[in-house]
C-alpha cells in the first residue's frame, strides 16, 4: 500500500473546500448526539450502509434558536415541570 498524502492545514485549505457558515451538521446542540451508522441487511444478507438521523427540531430556548433532538426536548420539558411544581 502507498503512503497517504499529508492533509493541508485548515487555514491553507482552498475556499472551494470550506463549508459556508450557514451549513451545519445534523447534530443536537444540547447533547451533541449525531447520526447513527449501521447496516440494513437484505434477504441474501448483503449489508448496505445506512445513516439513521436523529429527529432534530428547531426550538427557541432562553431566547436562543437551537437545533435540539426530541429526546432533549422531552427531558427539558420534564425538568421545567419539576421545577415549577
């Protein structure tokens, strides 16, 4: 096997390779949970790669707009009810 080329430093990467500022990953802002990677199996047991994305919702929490998974929304609402009671 050949030697892999050395990757350029982040500040030396050409502009066409840098993602725009508005492009964000499918990751929860509260718990940092992201997509799960796995396989689907056909009848003949062939593995096909699959990305199982989390259920992200845009919510305003304390005046800040965030992408939050439904699990975190449920947890935050339970904590909010507990403190109110």
